[in-house]
C-alpha cells in the first residue's frame, strides 16, 4: 500500500552562496531526530538541487541528550546540534532583530532578564510587537516562566490582541472547543459525528456563544443548532 509522507520544516533559508540553511527547533530529546533531519535534508536537496546545511536548535528544559547525527553505513547524517542555553541572552538582545528577543528568554541568563526582554518587546510597534509578545507567551512554558511573564506583562500594561494573532487565536479556540466538548459529553453523553464536525469547524465566537447556551439547553440542538 502506498503511503503519503508529509514533512514541514521549521525554517528554511536560501543563503547568498546558493545553499539551503534548514533550522529545526526542538523542545524534547527526540531519539529519532537524526532520521527526521535526514528526511528533511533529502527532500530539500531533491526539491532545490543544492547543498543543504542543517541546524537543530534545542530549547528544552531537560539536559540535551540527542546525538548530532547517525551513521547508516554508506550514508551518514550530520548536523549542527546547539543547546540554546550555550548562547548568551545579552548577545541576542543586542542583535537588533525583534525575533531574537523571544529566543533570548530561553538562552543563558534569559530568565534573569525577563523584565528587560518584555520591556523591549513592548516598545516595538504594530504587528511586530504583537508577534514578539505572542512568541514570548508561547515559549515561556519551556522555562516554567508563565506565571512570572504574566505578572510582568500586567505590571507594564502590555497587552496582546488575540483576535489579531493567528497562533494565539487558534490556541485559545482549540482550548475552548475542548472545554465545550467535555461539557457536552457530561450533559448529553456520547456525542454524534455531526457534533464533532461542527466543533471542528467552529470559530471562537461560535464556541463562546455555545458555552453560554449550555447553561439552559435541554438538547444538543439547543446549543449548536439543528444538524
């Protein structure tokens, strides 16, 4: 039976020398990382017909234990394996690139500079500010800094417009859908297929409206409308 293999690399850049730079961000020690990198390398090389340079940037909390490649005999897979904690947060903050502010929080000394990182992110303008603040929210869990980040954001009056941030909007929506699905199952038992389909295609505004109807609804139709 034929199988479809779908792979999505984290970041792929075309360099001035005509080579491809592939950067993969990893938050866990994946025992199969070398094989995954090999698949990405072959697919990128086949697609663009050029040399591929690879970097795996480890941002997890646990000690990095992954190998930097694997020897398969006639074929050898190798890449740069970097623990982000070997990079200095101060250097990332001084780079002038907004995206480096989020990475700085995970680098060496980053947790001690959370207030300064948030202050600089909050001084950015427009969509760039929203994007970096959202990245900080998403990455802070890797260093167990969620509570501290929330406190600093409130103290500085920094806000994130979830409606304008696709990543956070989808995360909030998925979380709300999961809550509503659990409430529906508790109240009405096993859910039919049409309910799962409707929940799967729901907008955040739909989920918020359904959660209010749940309080007084007597049937699934009362909450979600007729199937």
